[in-house]
């Protein structure tokens, strides 16, 4: 089912939670709403579900305006962060509640509940109560409950936040796999950009109630349109420094932090001549070990396969990802080079990218 | 496609319908037993209806009852008594002692606290007639009075204490019942203060009285205000215990409070017949006083802050 | 610094002792009172706390005061008390859970007004509007079909008045309990396809059962002990409840036979005491959902 949001706005008295969001979601697409808390992603989700009423703007399902439809008439399935299972009902009853409301008979309800539960790997827990289940199992019941009514769209509100890290990884791939198999249009709200980039076909990045960017993960990573998106997408976060790009010896360099970084022509031309720009360098594009630049290591954070090192280059600090095998320790002096084919430039006032539209 | 206007009529209609459905039983009762009686009381107060003439059509006498009320020789005394009774009992028992009981029973081992609270709930769950009887018995003169019997050996002059100090007993009887309401509410509130907060305060150096004054009391602000408001109304309109204990005496209006006067004028037989109209005037003035007090409390304590918007539209 | 820590420790251990002392003193009147009640119900006369015979000699233990148990006059009143109290529980339960839910969880115009109203209603208590309510009851009694059960001088009528007396508190308390139910759960129910009413009945209401249970217990106790309202609105002896029966008993003999009154009083108290002992935990937690407000 296609979903369209047109100039969607939600205000609570004086506060604006969502300000004029325009968005299209294709049938079967998995879209993530990504952003820090308070950015309006959950409010938007609630409006799509029919729980909140938009202040203005429209929501369309397959071309029809659904603003006036009650949640029960929209064909949505929703998975909540808190699971929101019905504590006084068994797993089977939780899953089949929507069928009961539609008047489906007991036998069919049980059968369908069993089918869905088996699909979610909890078929043996049908007669337990939610309190007797682990977090992961409760999560699966919540997903099963959303699926049983064969919804037109699946809505997820940070469903994995309450799970421990290990379980989160497992559930992530399971949800993704299931969505791909079933082909149901899905919207997934999260503040975790790793979740968003690994699961979503496209990511809607929101901030302060507005849509900052809407593109596939790769696009957001390699061609971020704003400073915010650049800093938000990608782990560990991008280094942002003040720089000036000047011509030198027939080529271009970026002057920053007391060093001069040679730049490829295509990155430099849109930026040269400006008094000062914001420059973004991802830690993974700073190659530690050898190179024309040097600095002293201030902090080493082991990440397993790599180390996240803070390098003091004299007039500032850069964070870089270094291979574990280098055995870097604080107070070491290291050399590094910068892969400048991937640097980003932003206007210091508008925070918009100077490289991409 | 045109932009849909804010909060479409369908949604609003649906919501209003739902709310009406849920509130109907309550509203019916409110109208039948609060609004209509209030209006009726006002109307009644403008007549001279009594048990002598109720079969005849009602005779409207305008504000005569009110003139009589405010001109009554005992009106100032009754008003004074009422204010004295309400605020002294409120401060000493319904809020004061309630708070003390709650604080004490939560600072001793759980079972012990339970035991004391259970004892303190007894007055409330005892039938009023029996309860008052116990107090009368305690205050009686020898050889029957318990208090005299127990305190006699200590050289106490035996008296009928109810006769000697009627106000003391009026306040005690009502207070012992009233305190348990606040005690329960404050106890729950105190017990739901997160342990960590108290621990942090202890680490900061607060203990004993400081802990109570700076931490516990401010943290149960809302229950405190609620109890104060609710109990003020309770005390203002209650007279059952006073009726049973002293009937407003001894003598002339010593312990008479407004609510009792209203009741007696209307349904007592002190003046030959039941003067419903006149009693209604007393009753209506009390209702107005109570209403104004409530309004004052709600405004001052800003109870509207307690209202959180529902999160489903 | 170490010194002050030591002082703190000492004070804490003294605290409970002072607490016990104050509490102990405070319950003395209560204990004395009930001790008397017990003693008096089993003796002919009492002088202070000492049971005596009619002419004042110590002793005088008797079971005569309890004769009403076997002679049956009290059972009609007991039945009426039970009916009134149960009627109240059902009435208050229904009205408060419906109304409290709406106030707590439905957005509707005038919501804040309704909430303030429940607080303001306390000023209009029935005790003040007794005569007017008499007229209302008479009118109700005249309605076809149900009039027989809810008019003046009926158990139903009294129950109705008492239900409305409990309304402000009932609504306020249930509102508080409903405030604590998870929004996500109700949203899930709506998305599953429930109407607001169905969601209330099947999903939200089960979550406030403990609160409703506690409210019911307190309502029952109020109903069981009610004196003024039943007294005012019943005339026939067939309709009086226990407290009114007791009152009549007091007036029967002159001078009052206190000991017999004590026995009947105890009779009235025992079921409540039993109920209470069984349900202490629930009772003492009743208001935790109600007035937390900002906490």
C-alpha cells in the first residue's frame, strides 16, 4: 500500500511537534523515521495510525485521504516500544484479539494465533500470560499481534529499545527478513542510526518537527545534504572542523587545524574562495599508521576490531578509526593520512551541503 | 486536494458521543441529587413551608427567612462555632494528626506501622451511634465514666467531662474519625516516594526533622492539598457526630454548628413544627459558603495542574 | 565529619522509639473505648471499665445482652443493611468506573470543568439538602414501574441517595487509577479494532481492578454504617437498617440499657471487622492511585 503525507502538521497548543512533513512511501517499502528524541517521528507515526489527529495536512493510503478514519478502519498493525501486551490475557488471546473484535469464531482464532505464533517462533507459549515471558518473547507476541490482522501497513515505534544488545541484533534481522518475505509496507521509528541504515530501504531524517532528509542509507552516508544528517548518520560520528579551501600549486588544499589537506578538484571547486566552511571527515577516512600528518594520541577506545583514537594535531583533535593490530596507546605519536575523496563541506550559517543540491 | 481542517467534525462528534455515554450515569445522579436539590432548597428557602402547612400550596415569603436567619440572636455564635470547629479539627486532626500518623507509621517497621494504622481506622468503620456511645461513656461522671475511673487515683476531680468541656469531645470524636482519611492517603503517598530520593537526601546530611520538612512534606504536596480541601468540605457539612454527642448543647448552642442548625430547624421539633423553609435557608447559605470555599481552594491550589491531557484523540 | 555521622546514627535509633511512644499514646482512647465495648456487651452494667451487676457489685457477666441474636428482631435490619450496602457498591462501582474513565482518558470539551466539578460537588453534600432530596425521592417514587423500589421509604431510594453521596470521591479515585493505565495498551486495543467502549470494558477496566476492589470495600463499609440518610428517608420499621435499629433500641428503654446497645453495636461491628482484617492490605493501599498528581 502506498502512503503519502502532505504538509502534515501537528501542534499541541503552543508547541509544534510536526511541521509540514511531505513524504511518499511506496508499496512494500521499509522506511525508517530517524532522529533524536522530540523530533516528531513518533507523533508522525501516531497520526498515520490514527491515534492523533493532524492539525492540518493529509494522510493518504493508496490515494485516499484517511484523516477521518478511526484506527480500526485503517488496516494498520502497530508494535510498541513497551510491547503494550494485554497482561490479563494469554498470548493466544493477545494475538487473536483483533480477530475476536471482528467476530471471527473461536476455532479459527486459535488456528490463526497458532500459525502466527509458529511464524514468530513462540508457538509453544500460546497459553502463557505476558508476565511469564522474557522481553524477547513479549516482543515477538507484539509483532505477532500486529501481523495477524494482515495489515496494509506495519508501524514500529522503537520496538527494540527495551531489549538487551544481543537480542536487539537478532530481532533486527528477523524483522527485516520477515518484512521482505511478507512485503508489507513498513514504517520504523528509531533514534538508532545503525538500526535505520541496516534495515531501511529509505530513511526519513527528522529534526525539530521537520523532515531534514529523505533518501536511501547509502545516499545519506555519502551525500548528506545537511550538517545535521552528516553528523547523525554514520558511526562513529563525523569530525566537523572549520576550514578554508584555497588553490595551491595548481590544485586545492583545505586549511584546517594547522594542517593542509590536498583535495580532489571536484570536491574543491564548489567551495574554494569562501572565507570559512565547515568540513566533515569521517573517522573511517582517516588512515592511521603512515602519512603526511602527525599528532599525539589522547584517548584510545577499543571497539573490538578497531580502536577509536583521538589524535591531537596541535590546534584541534580528530577522531580516527585505527586497526587494532597497530597497538596504539595514549601518548603515542602517530602519523596519518586523510582520504579526501570522501570529505564533506557545509555552509557555516545555513548548515547546508556545498557539494550536493 | 484541499487541506483537511483541524479536528474534523466526525472525530469531534465521535469523541463527544463517547464521553457523553460514559458520563451519563454520573450526570443523572448529579442532576437528581445535587443540582435539583440545590435549586429546590433555594426555592424552599423562599417559602414558609413547614410540617404544619405542607399540604397547602406553597406560600412564597421572599427573603424573610434570610432576614430572620441573619437577625437571629445566635447567628454570630453559630457562625463562630462553625469556623472554629472546622479549622481547629482540620488543623489538629484531619490534616495535622493524619500527617503525624502517616510519618510515624512509615518510619517504624512495616508490621508495626500496619498495626497502628489498623487501630486508627477503627473509629471510621464503627457505626456512629456505637462510636459516640463509647466516648460518652468515657466522659461520664462517676461511677460510670471510664476516664474518671482511670484518672481518679491520680487526684483528678471527677466531673462529667462532656458537660464540662463539650468542645473538647466534639473535636476529639470527629477528629479521631477524620484523621484516618488523611492518614491513609498520606501513607500511600509517602510510601511511593522513590527510596533513592530519600537515600540521596540522607547522604546529603538530612535526617529526622530536616528530612521531613525539606523532603517528605514537599514531595506529598498534592495529597496534602487534596485532603485539606476534601476534609474542609467534610467538616463543614457534617454534623452527625455532634448531633449524637451533644445535640449542639449543652445548654444553648454551645457546640452548635451551622450544619446542625440547618438540620434541626428543618427536621427537629424544637419549635413546635418542622420549619422546612427556614431550615432550607440555613442549608442554602451553607451550600453557598461551601461552594465558595471549594472554589477558593481549587483556584489557590491550582488543581487544574493535575489534569493531564488524554493521549488518544 | 566522622563525628556528625555518629550523631546521625544515634538519632535514628531514638526516632522509632519516640514514634512508638507517640503512636502508643494516641491509640489509648481507641483501645480503652473498644475494651469497654467488649466488656459492656457481656455484662449487666459497667462502672467505668469494670463489669458489675445491676446493683453495682463487681462481676455481672451475662449473655442476656445478646438475646436479640436468637429472638430474630435484628435480622430484618441486617438484611436491609446488607442490601443497601451491596446496592451502594454496585451503584458506586458502575458510575465511578464509567465516569472516572471518561474524565481521565477521553478528550472532550469541558473536561477540565467536569473535573473541577467533582471537587466542588463536595460542597453540596446531601446532608445539607435533606428536605429537597425528600421531594426528589417522592417524585422518583411516583415513576411508573421502578418507582416502587426507588422512592421515599425504600431500600432502593436510600441506596440511590447514598450512591450519589459517594460520587465525588468515587469519581476522583477512579480517575486517579485510570490515569495510571498505559496509553500504549489502550492504543493497541483501538488499533486492533476495539471501540472506545469495548477497550474500556475488555482492556482498561481489568487493569484497575485492585483500585475498584478497594473502593468497593470502603463503599460497603460506608453503606453498612450509614445512619443519617437511612434514618431520614425511612419511616417504617421494615425498612430500617442496623444503625437505625440500634438507635431505636437506645430510645426503647429509659434509662438506656447501655450494655444491650453495646452488644448490638458489637454485632454490627463484627462483620466489618472481619472484612477489614481480611482486606487490610487492599484498604490501606486504596488511595495510592488516587491523588499522586504531580509525583
